[in-house]
C-alpha cells in the first residue's frame, strides 16, 4: 500500500479505568501490527494514559478535551506528514480489533481514488473505525448513531464510501451487555479479556 497513513485511536477514559486501559492496549497492539502505517497516535487528555501509550510504542497526542471529533481532527493535524495521504481512526473501546481487519480497511482505501472513505460500523449503530483519504475527505462524526452520520456526510460531500462489516470491529465496550458479548467472541483483545476476568465479568449473566 503506497499511503502515508496514520492510525489514530481516541481514549476517552482515564488511567483509573482498568478495563479501559486494557482495551486501549489491545487497540494499540492491533495497530502496531498493521503494515503501511507511518505513525500511530493516541489521543488523550490524561498524562498517565499518554505515558502508557508511549511505552506501548505509540505517539501520545496529549491535550485538553475539546470533544471527540475535534480531538481526532487535531490529532491528524498534529501527525503532519505521517497523515499526509490519510488516516485510520479506531476508537479505543474496540478491544477486539484484529490487525488483519484493520489492514483490510487500508487495502480498500488504497484501491480507491481520493477522496474516499472506508467505514467499519459497530453493531450498536456507531462507528468502530473509519479510514479516510485524505483525512478531511468527510468530517468526523463519531458518537451515537455515527455510522449513519458518516454515511450522510459522505453523501453530502459526494465522496465514495466503502462499508466493511468486520467481525472484530463490531463490538465497542460501552456497557455490561457489550462486555459479555465481547467475551463470547472467539479471539482478540487478550489484555481486555484478562482485565475483565480479574474484575469478575463473565461471559454469561
């Protein structure tokens, strides 16, 4: 893939959230295995999370919290040349993310002419991951029901949008039901699985 692309993950939680820390570690580990990324940035307002990101081999993009979408867009600007051709944004609560699925998103992005976007929807209607070439091809619309918001943004901008329903990106960890659903999947998220077991979260209620 001939792309100067960067992986960005946004970390809304803080260092006191054990499961959140583990999920962020799993997402960074998946991104580190992706071929073709020039940089990996972790967006966070928490200095302890930033330190952990640096130890994990990512670039910490520490700053105040202007809101999720502005933080992601600021990260793309801060990454500069490494994000010249595009970005792959993976939210920090998508603990099961597998490197192969993230590479599939980048491959789809590389095949398309710019501007373009590749969407991996979460099963709750959100956006688990979004690849864009360039980053500003469509605006960031992460949040509740953001898959539809990104679809609408692509239509409004007349930018081709490829959708990839990828199993490892289908579940984001935002409530107890999603934690149990994640534990019922066959693989991925080793750090998160260990943290949830330590916290007493079981696969079934």
